[in-house]
C-alpha cells in the first residue's frame, strides 16, 4: 500500500486523480475511477449548470465514494457551475485556467477541498495561499492546455515553493511514472491520457484507436499565438492550425477554426476536423482496460519499484 | 510609482524599452502571458512588501498598477 499526505487529505485508497477532461470526463468515468480506488473528476468545461448537475447525479448513482469536479475558470458559465459544486457539496474541486480566489469563500463554506492546477512556481505561490488544500503541478507533457515547463523540472520547484501537498500531472502513465513523481517530492499523481482508454470512458472508438496507434512523437502543440496552447495528437486539423498559426490569418479566424473541435473528436470521432487532445505518454497506452485495473496495475508496479530502491545504495 | 516599478519589471522580462510601456499597453501586445503576469506579481509583492490578491484578469499595465495601488491602502 502506498499511503501519502494525499490519501490522508482525501479518503481515497490510492493517491491518484483522473484529471478533468473536456467532453470526456463525465459522471460515468469519474465514478468508475472513484470505485477503482482513485479520485474521479468530472470536467465542467464550458458547459452550463444543468449539464454539471446531471453528471454529478450520474456519478452519485454509480458510486458512494468521493469524486471531484474540474472548473475551467475561463468558462462563460464559471459563476453558475461554481455555485453548483457548492450546492451539491462536491468533495474536491480542481481548477484550471486562472485564479479561483473569487470562489474560495463559497467553496470552503461548502466544505470542499480546493486544488488548483498550476504550471509555474509563481502560480503555485499565488494560488497556494488563498486557501487551497493542495496543488496540482502540471507539466507541459500533458494533454490539453499546457505550460512550457516539464513535469520533471516543475514538480520539485513547486514542492520547494509551497508547504501544501503537491500532486504531479503530465507524462505519467504507469508505475514508473508514479514512483518518479514521489521521488520528485509529489504525494500523488493526476493522469489524463491513460484514462482515455478506460473501458468506462465513453469517447468515440476513433479517438481510442488514435491513442492506441500513437507513438512518443505523435503529439503537437498549437494555439500558442492565441495565448492558450494545447497539446493534441497530430491530425489534419492540428497540422492545418500549426501551419496557419504563423501566417497572415487573423486571430478571429484561428479561434473560429478551433470552435467545436473537441466535441467533434470526442463525440463524433471526426478524424478530419476533430482536435484529439492527448499527452506525450499516448505512446505508452497499449490497451483498453477497466479503470480499476488501470489503477491497480499502476500501483502494483510503483510499489514494486519503490520497494527495490535500496539496491542502488552500496 | 507602482506603474514605474511594473514597467521596469516588464522591460526586464521581455527585453523591450521601458519608454514603450504605456498605461494602456496590453499584456497581450507586450507578449506577456498569464504565467509571466503571476511571476511579476510575486516579484512586486517582494519588492513592495505587500500581498496582492488578483481576483480579476488584468488586461493592461495601467489596470494592474491601479489595482495594486488600491491594495496598498
Ligand atoms: C483529452 C484531455 C482533455 C483535458 N481537458 C482538461 C480540462 O478540461 N480541464 C483541465 O483542467 N485539464 C484538462 N486536461 C488535463 C488533465 O486533467 C491532466 O492534468 C493531464 O491529462 C495529465 O497529463 P497526461 O495527459 O500526461 O496524463 C485534459 C487532458 C486530456 C488528455
């Protein structure tokens, strides 16, 4: 058993989160991960309050374990969904794309554990003191919206900058990654890409097949010019954006190109127009498995590695 | 005073001429993203000896300066 500050903070068996994933991480996936001993997280993305309430109800119908909701602070519905997670007394709230300070009182009164995602030391310092229970340090290897600094470089620097428990995210897909994250000072991990192949993940089979076919160099970052870079699997869509990004095309046209592309990938499996978010570890994801089995396998391996570390000390 | 300090920090960060930084300059136009802003705010805190709690997104240098002035009390 691997027990850390994270399993003390939140009543979960294994110190692992399934990260919020727009159009992907719904109540069903979150419940499966929570039933498997980790913390499942529903992505509120840009959706409205009704969608989130529905997904919370789905999760509650499938599990009595704690789960979380990921709030995208840039969402036009941020105020509304922030109220929903408070009303519904969701156990854990993770936040992305900004500073959750303005919701902190509301959420703390509701008894939630608030865990912001940070991509730099300064963000860790700023968000860490506003009442956060822990921080997720997310490196640029991740799928989805990314910063530049890699997990390897970011995690120890964030650990040095805060006294809060730190959860490492980005580039972790197996027990080796978990063991390494603990060595870097983290007390838990958040995975996204590997859970794309959880049996309980409802994305289109084209998406799953694209991840299964991916190698170590299959991802690309686009969207830097607009100030929100995202990592996705190379595809006709991402290649086109990558080429056009540094052409004369206007920002508005670029924004328009990206509209609806996450849904097209996850729901429609549109291989031409979809944006298939995934991290650099996509090449390590080799099979579809139940969420419980993914978690079990990862922690069996991590435990074996950590038990053996003495062999390097002579 | 706060404005000059921010301008100096920005000039230092992006390597531009401090004279080019106006109150109405947007962070976006200066090539400063949200991570850079967070870093500068932390640096400013250390310099000014105050805690700056950013609750709104700041678009321009002038906005940030004004906000920090108000937090200084
Ligand atoms: C398909 C996909 C969608 C994602 N969407 C979101 C999101 O809506 N909000 C968020 O905070 N993070 C999002 N992420 C990031 C994950 O929550 C997680 O931090 C990341 O996937 C960890 O890195 P990994 O992909 O290397 O496992 C997304 C990641 C992926 C792969």
